[in-house]
């Protein structure tokens, strides 16, 4: 059975894409810890990050770095935090979260955003991408 992320990759579920290449996709988390919370995933459905082949893992981290750099240029923050938890969806995903305080990494703390805010933010991050 396909995960929600695989359905996003296939276009079956809409998302606010910020970056994409042949192997990976980055999109805004619709239930964000902080404004600008991005998820970076491999397009191939793999459950655990440690199950990625070495080269795909390294390629994912290069992609994540590019997205984080664009995110930091777009959303005012002290730094961009990274987390890999993997309990919510059995598909590798790296969280990139703009941080101004430790509570921004608290996954029980969420912020609300309107559709227009998501759309504008996705566009702003895309404009800063250097893939």
C-alpha cells in the first residue's frame, strides 16, 4: 500500500512543492512546527533512512542541504534544524524546520497557516533554490 508521500510524488494528493529533481521531492509540511517547515523525501518509497543505499543517502543529504540553504534565505530564523523521526509515515523523510527557539523542534507544537501563505512561501523558497 502506498504511503501518503508516495501519493504526493504521484500527484494523487496536492502539495506545496519547494524543490524537485529526478530522485527527491521537498514540500511544505501542512501541519508545521514553524512557518517554513519542509519535508524532503526520496521519490522511491523506502521505510527507514538507514535502509537507503549509501549513494542515495548521500544524494538525499546533498538535496536536503540545498533546500535548507534556500529555506534559510527565505524564512527569518536563527538556524534551520533537521530531524529524522520516521514514526508518522513509513517513508523516509527529513524535516527541515526554521528555528528561533527550542519549541520550534517540539512536534506537539504546531502553527496554523492559510492556503495563500503556503503558496507564497513555497514560491519564495523555490526562487532561492540552487539545485
